[in-house]
C-alpha cells in the first residue's frame, strides 16, 4: 500500500510539470524613431537622467521639494494606493496557497445514552450510555496537472505588479499636480506684484491729473478716466487673491493638511524652465508607469486564458483522513485507536452546458481588450510628450517676443507721459499706454508660469524618471514554509 501511494505521488509530481495555456509575449508596438517637434531640446546623453523618485528636484526649488516630501508622507490618495498594493500582495499569497496541501483537525467529544427501546437488528439489548472521543485529521491536495494553480498565481503576480505600477502612476500624477499648483500659485504671486506696481503707476498718474485739474489745466474727464482705470486695476488684485487662495487650498489637501490651517508664503516666480532629458520615443514603453500598468494587465489576462483552458482537462485530487477514535478518553492516544484512509479522485468535465467554452471565449475577449488598452496607452504617451514639446517650443518663442513687447510698452508710456506734460496730447494716450503696459506685463508673467507648468507636464509625460524594472521584484514566490502556515 505504501509503495502504491508513493508511486501515485511521484506520478502526480511528474504530471504537474505539464501546463496548458498561451505563453505570454508582449504585443509589438512600433515607436517613432525620433520626436517630431523641433526646438531647443536634445536627446538625453547616458549621464543625463530625470532624478528617480524625486523628479521635481530638476526645478531646483527647495520650497517645492519640501511640499513634495510632505505629499509623499501624508497624501491620503497615495496612502490608499499603498493599501491597494498591500491587498494585491496578500491576494497573490492566497493564489500561491493552492500549490500546497491543506490539513485540518476537528477534535470532538460526546456522551450519549442509547434507549433500550431503540430499533434492534438482533436480540434486545439494555439501555447504553457511551462516550465517544475523536481527534480526526483531513488532508486534501489538488495535483496541479495542467497548471491551473500556477496560471492563477501568474495572473495574481501580474495583477500585483500592475498595482505596483499603478501606485507609481498615482505618485507621479499627484506630484505633478502639486508642482503644477505650486508654479501656478507662484505665477499669481508675480502677477499680483505686477498689478500692484501698475496701481502705483496709475496712482501717480491720478495724482498728476488731480494736481493739473486743481490748477485748471486738466479736464474733469481726464480725472474720471484715470480714476476708473485705477479702480478697475485694484479690482484685479482681489480677483488674483481669490485665484491664489484656491491653489493654496489645493496644495494643502495634496500635502495632507487642512486648508484652514495651511499657508504658502508669498514669493514671486523666479524660476526658468529646466532642460528636460528626452531620451528616445521607444523609452516610453519602459518609463511610463501607466503603460506598465496596461502591460501587466495584458499579462494577467493572458494567464487567465490559461486558467480557463485548464477547465477542459481533468482535476486530480488526493485526499486522506485519519486520527484517533475511542470510547474512552484514557485510551484515545493509543495504537488501537488509530484510523486512516487514503484515496484519490479524477474529475473530468463532460457536459456542462457550454460553460467552459463560454468562459474561455470571455477570457480571450478580455485579453484582446487589454491589448487594445495597452496600445491606446502607448499612443497617448507619445501624444502627451509631443504636446509637451510643442507647447514648450511655442511658449519659449512667445516669451521672447512678449518680453520685447513689454519693453516697447514701457517706452510708449514714457513717451505718452512726456507728450501729455508738454501739452501735445490728451491724457487718454497716457491711460491707453498704462493699460497696454499692464496687459503686456501680465501676459509675460503668465507665459513664464505656463512654461513651468508645461515643463512639469513634459516630465510627467516622460514618466518622471521611473522605469518598469522597479516592479519586477514585486511578486510572490511559493516557499516551503507555507506548508506549515494557516
């Protein structure tokens, strides 16, 4: 008997080496040979890289660095993503448990009195009071003949790695959102300063017109027009404060703070867009965490196709039971009280109404869907990088021409003031020149803010220095110690 059991176990181990299901291969996704947009950009040299994990350091802003560190430590959406990763890791361990036998025990004791008038097969017997004590054990093990359990574990590990990539994507998105809010707030600080300076200029103009009006030189119309311009410019200050408060509140939530108790000190934007190492377009397949998430989803669905295919093959289960049984507690743990049984079963599906075939078709369709999602995510990645490059290229040229426009507007205001004081023109020319200067200075400031925000967008589109190799170690491998774990 022992030799037959050993032979059965040996045969099952040999058969367990077999596995059905498609072997996973990443579908080909052609990448363009180079980026389309021309401009002041360059391909990354081997020594160039966006800082891994701390990509925001490329902007060399210590205050931004501090806020980003707070986000990594206290952001609640990021904490939820880490919890999802822990959950996926635990579910992968659940899947690996199917590779091991299960052993359970069910100790029980009872005391029973049997009636004298109970149905009897033979001669009547007197009433009987009897105890029964048992310590039974049950062993069950499904031999993974065709790889159902292993394919399930592959799917769980692919899901785990996809969740790890998703965590990195959440981190990248949140960090980019924080950097965008930060630079937008700083741009508003600069814009507020520009409007404040315009208020001073317009107040000086109002003082001049008031003095000339009191002397009978300027008309009341000149005075009213200048007062109107000053009032409308002061109104813009309040609107800028309101916009800044919204960005400040957003930064508070991202960094895990209550908006009511959070404050960002005022500081005008003094940054310049950093040079971003681009790399080759094909690098995006490894540098974008969202692309990695889509790729791991394909691997998971591919493994689930294998799981569905195993349903057409037999399942071989080894089961056994044994333990101690006695009517006396004193003789329970003894050789005569031992009982055991050992057997095996082979379950082969024959007819089940097409359930297995339909399930296989569904998993294949889910795999095809994951391939389409993967290719779509890659195309979106290429689009976002090109958007960032073309945006920075256009903004760089616009900023240069706008700086020239600001210088021209300053000269025009100086000329208008001189002509008005000399009596060569009306004060309307001065008012128009003040408005033009304010508009151009605000636009120049806004362009710098857009350049910084677009730089953040480009770094995010490039994956923030991340690479897919960082998730390869995130997988569950069965270990022998699991046999003794609950």
